[in-house]
């Protein structure tokens, strides 16, 4: 549940409730009428805040690299790594052997961006996302 409702005997007598959101532990005292009217907005606000926090964590934990040394350093820092890959299973296996990193996804919406594979140096049409499973 994304929030907790606290209702004591005095709250019930007054027709109020204490709503505590779990993502930020913020407490709000609302009347039962306000609760019914405001709950959808509160949930939408929580969802927007959780998405913002997740996007910030993802950005802080991601690195875009161009070289093999930078790739290894970013993986050692436990980052998601955006890097060119030549598209071959052999290179993917070699990267996994060397760093334990595997391809997590080929992100939708990322533009085609020609470059060179960080491991083999062969041509690559786009970047993919690597990470180590912990």
C-alpha cells in the first residue's frame, strides 16, 4: 500500500484521519470528506515523485563510455554503462568473461548512433545498456 491511514478514537469522533505516505513519511490530517476528494491527486503526486526519484537514481548511476578502459572503470563502480557493441555473440561473451557485465537491454527510443564497439573496435550502429547482475 502506498500510504497508511491512522484513525484513533478522537480522529473518528472528529471525522478525520491521518494519512502517512510511505515514500516520504509525510503526514497529513484530512477530514474523511477531504480524503475521498483528494486521494486520487495524492496518489498521482506520489507516482510523479517516485518517477522523478527513479529517473534521478538512474541518471546518477549511468555512464556513457567510448573506450574499453572507461567501460571497465564504470562497471567497477557498479554503474549502468551505455556503450557501443558490434552486435556479435562472441563480443558479448568476451565482455561478460572480462567484466561479468551483460547486455541489459537495447533501449527503445535511443537514436541510431554509429560508432565503434568498446571491446572489438568494430563498427556499431547504436549503443546498448550493459550492467552486472548483483
